[in-house]
C-alpha cells in the first residue's frame, strides 16, 4: 500500500477507535472536580436530546439490589417549576430552570438505601448534564403534601429532592477554577486501614 493510503487508513482507524472508546469526550475526574452548584440559569431551553441524556444517566445509576427505587418527574413547564420552587426554603432556583427533575421514591423510612440510591441517580444526572455544559443544583422539598398536590403522584411515592437544570446565566461557571477551601482536605476526611 502506498504511504498516502496507509496514512488515510490509519487516521480512519483512529477515528473509529475514538468513537468506540469515546476517548475524545468526557473526563469523569475533571467533571467531578469542576462541577459546582449553579442556581441562576439563562432562559435558553434544553434540546430534547439533552433532556434525554440527563434522564438516561439517572436510569443507569446503580442501586441497592438493583431496586431502582425512583421515578423521575421531568418538568419543563415554567409555571409548575415556579410553584415547586416555593415548596422548599432554598428551592427558589427551580424557578427559572429549563428543566426540573423531581426524584420520587418509596418512603425513605423503609430502608436507608432509598435516599442513598436517589442521591446516586441525582449525581449521575448532574454529571451527565455538566458534560453537555448544563449546570444544576439540588433543592430540598419540605412541603411534601403541597408537592403531592401540585404534581399528582400516588401515595406510595414521596418527594424530598428535586434538581434544577439549565445553561448557567454566567457561562464562566462551567470553567471557573474550584475555590480554595471549597472542600475539606483529604487529611481531614480520610483514614487508612484503621480510624485515625
Ligand atoms: C442532599 C442535598 C440537598 C441540597 N439542598 C439544597 C437546597 O435546598 N437548596 C440549594 O440551593 N442547594 C441545595 N443543595 C446544594 C448544596 O448546597 C451544594 O451542593 C453544596 O453547597 C456544594 O456546592 P458546590 O459544589 O458549588 O461547592 C443540596 C445538596 C444536597 C447534596
């Protein structure tokens, strides 16, 4: 084979490998390091493909005994988001989000793993969103009966956490260096082999 054709085949091979391994896309460690809670969003809507990318990440999350104890209620109606934003003391950021995902679960009093699992689905969705330049923030819902009335879910499901998603009002939020002291140090939070 002449060297031009050989080179072309090699670069095609490189592209195929990149597609198969997705090596050109996300660096999970970097996404974890950079992701911040963002509470102010631009009015830009999310494309349906991005919404599905986020929900798919929640669907794929691990859970205790693979029970998948969740139902994700995806809300894009600004009026419903506005009403939901009033049902938690610090849930105001849901108003103005392009998408809110209410994480419905069985009663968390049934077993400790329910909210653990919900938390993992939340984190997966938030990281998948960040990968697409979409920021997010958790919101604790305190007025749970008002939330049930607003959203109409059945008695066996409960709502304690929702997530707002949207493109950040300040795009620099996506690239800002993590603040010094923003997280406790490894020395403070990790022991090796035995306590202390
Ligand atoms: C379980 C849980 C509940 C939270 N509830 C709220 C909330 O009600 N309102 C809010 O604005 N942020 C809420 N947050 C977001 C945290 O305040 C945020 O993740 C934390 O301060 C770290 O922010 P940073 O990643 O920007 O440093 C919640 C986070 C978690 C994990």
